[in-house]
C-alpha cells in the first residue's frame, strides 16, 4: 500500500500529550500503524550559536535553559568539557556536591515522568501520588541552591555553593520519608493488573533496536542494554560511591517505568553516601580557573533521559568558538519508529511518552525548504539575521513609547 493511500493520523504539532510542539504523522492501515514520519523544527532557539557570543562562565547559565527538567545535566556536561580542555581537576568536595545535585534531579525527573505517564493513561491517582512525593525533592533544591529549577550550581572548576552542615540532616529526613512512599508507589505500579495489561508488551524496543538507533538512558536499559555514563565514564563522585545500574529485559513501556522507579532508590543511595563523605571532607568547593587555553574538550553526563554530550573548542579567547550539544532525546526519539510499527493507534501516545522525549533539547535547524518543490528558502544564518532585525524593530518600537 502506498503512503498516499494510507490513512494519516497526525500527532501534533499541538497535542495534549506533547508538552512542546512537534509533529508525528502515523500512516495507518485500519487501527494498525504501518509507518511513522517525524517532523522537527518547531522549537529551534539557536543555543549553540548563542554560546559563541557568551563568556565561558556565562555559557553555564545559558545551557541550564536548554531543558527545565535537565537543568543541571547540561551544565555538568558543559563544565566537564571545559575542564577536559583546560586539564582542570576539581576538588573532591565539589565532586560529591555535583553528584548530589545530579541525583536529586534524576529523582524529580523520574517522578515527574511517572506522574505524567499515569495521567496519559487516565490513572490520575498515580499522577497525584508521584507529583506529591516529588515536591519535597524540589524543596531540597530550594534549600540548597535557592531555586526549585535552574539551580546555578555548576561552574568551571567546581561548584558555586557549598552544602551547609545544618542542611544535611534536613536532606536526610526528606530522603528517609521518601523511601517508603517510593516503595508504595513502585509496588502499586508493579502489582496493578490494569497497568500490566495496558503497558506490558506495548512498544517493545529490542536490544538490537537500541544498538541500531544508538538509544541511551532508561530507553536502552529497559531493553537489557547496560549502559550508563556514570559507570562507563564516571565523573563527579560516581566512582567514589557504591550503586548499581538498573536494567530490565522486556523493552516495553512497562519496563521503562520499572527502570525509572528503581533508579530512584539507587539515586537515594548515591546521595546518602555523598552526604556521608561531605561530613568527612571539609576541603574547598572549587579551584580558580583564570584562562581557557586553545584546544578542544568533550564532556558528558548521564541525564535522567540518558547521555548528554557537549563539545567545546577554544581559540584562547574568553568565549568558545564552537559549542556542539547532543541531548539524549536526539537519539531516543527516532526509536519511536521501531517501537510503534505494528502497534495500534491507541498505544502510540504512551509509546511516545515512554522515551520521555524533550523536543527543546533535540531541535536543530540547518536549512528551510519550500514544502512542495523543495526549493531552498533560507539557511540558519539568514534566520538569525531575520531574528536580529525583528529584535531591533521591537527595541525601536519600545523606545518610541
């Protein structure tokens, strides 16, 4: 059956399931999905280009805005890249603090996903539980960093703020209270026959599919592929504490939920060990970095969705001449094609949600073409020029007021 003869069911660019605009065209034979096309380009913000106009320190704050949920994962990967370039070794206390912030973010991200997944399935009890239990984690962020989101903790050479001794018992208390709630939530998901019937065997991604698409994070680990940057290429304090990589073998949406819930327990173990070591290590939280030499550096980190990768190049000035970013959703979203084919339309929404996609992280724009004849309209530089001209017109309009 040719594509044009199939029924096309659109998801997006605006859809209740999609937190951000994106477009998926499902080609269906009856209720069965036989082909999928993905159209990106609704969220491009030119982050990489903007980084070239910021100082090395300013870029840290900019990359926090790539994704609200991963607002410390990108800064960790970025400072890792610059520290790799400049051959900087950060203090041990800073390593523990980086891991604490990163794992708190993992817990809040996974609970956010579990709640949304329950909401998409019409299981709003799970939604209310997960988001209620997530709130104290955000309170810890506010206590330690001053913000519930975009924490501004990372800097080249270490961290910007210390974890105060008087805050450690508060953090421990929140984590102790969170454990039984997480256990209850996990058992509620694992034992629920409706969730099992709805999610088991749905959207299966095989281990071979993971390797073919280069999938990362819980999307890969739910298919039995044991990859995790924290183990494979450890940064911060991940090689100084004991923890396990969580995997499942089934590769379906249910397995992705199980991986994320069980990873929350591992994150708590990591945080508790880091807090123990903070009490023993009273050293500095940063080393002074005055200049960034010419050269190249790479940094990566295991964000809640998987590996986030940053590449920077320096010519010896006070700003990067090139900054390349690859977020986990960039490789996870295309697996949608492998996991959706042969599934029914009613399952596609939750299969898409299963990879926890972030479209703002993923967006790229190189060239704009005319849809009907593929004639080139403009490239990225021309789009930037148009944006700058528009901004100047708005400024002039504001001045006249």
